[in-house]
């Protein structure tokens, strides 16, 4: 079957690694072009422009993660029915998911555009950067439907075991985005708007490529009958996916609360936190890729009733995740300062102060990244067996920890607490997926 991979047979790592590597490269490619985007803004326009992008990041992620998590939830059903070889039901999932993605994406666009400026004002965004921040986030939010469509089509391909097509799509987007960034920002002098519209156009090309690859898959044969909404199926998909979305939404809300505290500290802190947040995407790219690959593997095998492979796959996934986290930390730590220099022009006013904040924040996150990697494996394992409630609770725990560190701890302890908000939140998120996984496994993953 073209562009698919049945992962219910064969050695586990030999099935997962060929999917994980393209996903890793795709995720890193996406993060790299976001880094280049930030670098062009920071060095081509200035530190205040970089701060404007950073001030709107969590607000944009609130919308983006809502879309991403829902489409990921829908794709879990694609993996299950693919594992069962029930292609008729799989096609019905794809059409229902497409309609739901379009409707939800449209609603997110309208809501995002309406609340963007009031939300930035509520977050105490510094007056010298708020106008640019509004321009950036509204331009990005205008492309929400495009991003949702890309996420959905890429999720379908991953659910069928194809990691190469999303990799190629991201490669196309990266090259186009960088080229348009240079053209719009440095040549046309469009400033913040140019950087944002370049990202939207790049995502549109990614969607078109993924759609093209889906149309080539033999087992996906959509008929007019498939486009009639199967409401019981749609409600099942939503009932499973909404808790996943809620977990991401509350994480983003806690990030917004943290961003509000950073904003109160002034533009130096905003710029100092923006560069590490851009680089953090590279650190997390491997964990996300590994989590996505194992989630596909686990969902297919759970759908096929191969529970022993689900348990063994989870164990190997966690071990591999820990090893990769240690390797990433060892590779990144020596190069933190040179990496941050890509965003911060040393000749600019306050550059030294911004660099000091950025280096400390980046170092603490890098050495704590080992907490993040297992989270994605355990969340994927829980979701693969149909449990999306505990991942949602894990998101609540993560958010509560981040919010408390970003508010109460800063007031009661010191400003230093804000540097440790992310590691503490990761620890809480991890605890609330490890224990539930083993409890759920005893009840659900029982071989007949």
C-alpha cells in the first residue's frame, strides 16, 4: 500500500525508528525555520521586534495547540482502524475529521482575532512593543485554517506510518519561509507583518503537499456517501480529542500567565526569554517526534488487539526517550551562547543584559529537558488505549505548577523563581502520566 506502514508485525524499533527519524527531521525543520524567523526579526529589525514576537508567542500557541491536539486526537482513530484493516471506517473518520477541523479552525480564527489585543493588554505587554505584537499575532491567526488543515493532513499521514511526506512538506515550508522572510523583512521592509505572512504562506504550501500525498494512497477512497456526517462517530472522536485539547489549552493558559509576569519585568526580560523559547523547540523536537512515532505504533497495535506489543513498545519508548534527552543536553550545553547570539546583536543597547537573562534561562531548561521526553511517550501510550482523561489531568498539573511558579513563587521567593517555572511544571506533568499509565495498563492491556 503506497505511503503506509503496517506496524503490527516485526521488531518494534525497526518499525518505529523509520517513522521517528523523518518526524524528527520534520519537527526540527519546523523549529529551525522558526529560529531563522526569530533571528531575522531580532537582528534585521531589532530587539524590540524580537520582544514583540515573544510577547505574542503564548497567545498564538493557545490557538495553534487547540488545533494541533484535536487533529492528533482524530488521527488516533485513523491508526486504530488502519490497524484493524477496516478501511471503510477509516475513510469515514477522515471525512468527519476534515469537517470538524474546518469548523473548529474557523471558530478559532474568529475568536483569536477578536481577543488578541485585549489579551495582550491584559498580560501587561509593554507599551513600546504592543502594537507590533498585535500585528504579528493577528497576521498569524489569519492563517489558522491553513495551519489546521496542514496539521490534519500531516496527522493522517503519520497515523498510516508515513513520516517522510510530512518531512518533505516541512522542508518545503522551511525553505519558502526563510526565502520570504528575507524578501519581506529585509528587502520590502515589511517588518513584523512580513515575518508573519511568510510563515502563513509557507504553511499553505505544506498543506498542499500533504494533501497531494494523501490523494495517492490506495486505501483512501472517499465517496460522496463518506461525506455525510456520522454523528455517533463524530461525537466519539470529539469526546476523545477534547480532553487532549483541554490539556494543551490549559498549558498555554499557564504559559500566558507566566508571560504576563515576564512582561511586567520589562522588554529586556521579554527579549531574554524569547530567544530560549525559540531554541527550546529544537530541544523538544526529538521528544515530540519520538512520541508521535510511538503513538502511531501503539495505536495500530492496540487496534489490532496486540496488547503485549503495546506494553513492550511503551517500555522501549521510555528508555529510548531518556537516552535521547541526555544526548541532546550534552550536545546543546556547550553551544548555548553562540546559539543565543543568532538572535541578539551585541552592538545593540541592553544586549549584555538580554544575553545574561537568555543564557540563564536556556541553561536551566536544557539541563532539565530529561523530564520532558518520557512525558510524550506515556501520554501517547494512554491515548493509544483510549484514555485521554489522564493526559488532561497531567496538563492541569503542569499548568498549575507553571502558574504558581510564575506568580506566587516570584512574589514570595524572588524573581529567580521564574527561571525554574518550566522544569517544575514538567516534573508535575510527568508524575501525572507515569502512575496512571501503570494503573490503566493493568485494567486495559490484558491479553486474552
